[in-house]
């Protein structure tokens, strides 16, 4: 799972909600310029390809490996939880 920003029009972003393997956060989207918004999302590589195919501009903040590393730091296996 990647953490990404997706830039596009409001209509484009709303139209992306049907893509499986992605959690798009429209609440809190920021306006970059008139007509262009930026929303954050957690998305698989497949979902990113789908977003790009529909005209969305994707900026990867943390890729799969970085997300796995950060998750491991936050939730280490050896914390003694049974």
C-alpha cells in the first residue's frame, strides 16, 4: 500500500471513489488552484495505475516498502501482545 497525493478536478476525484484497493480521503482536500484539488489516499500499485489512466496526477509520498517500514516501527512484532 502506497501513501499518495492525487491532484485533479473535483469531478475527477469523486469519480475515483469506485476504484478498489484505494482509500481516498476527500475530506480535507486542499485547493491548489481554481479547479484543481489535492486529496490524499492509500492505494495499491494497481489502483495508482487506474487513477493515472483516468487523468489523475499521482505523487507518491511513501511507497510500499516505506509504508511497510513505518508500520513495522509503529507496531513492532515483539511488543508482547498475546
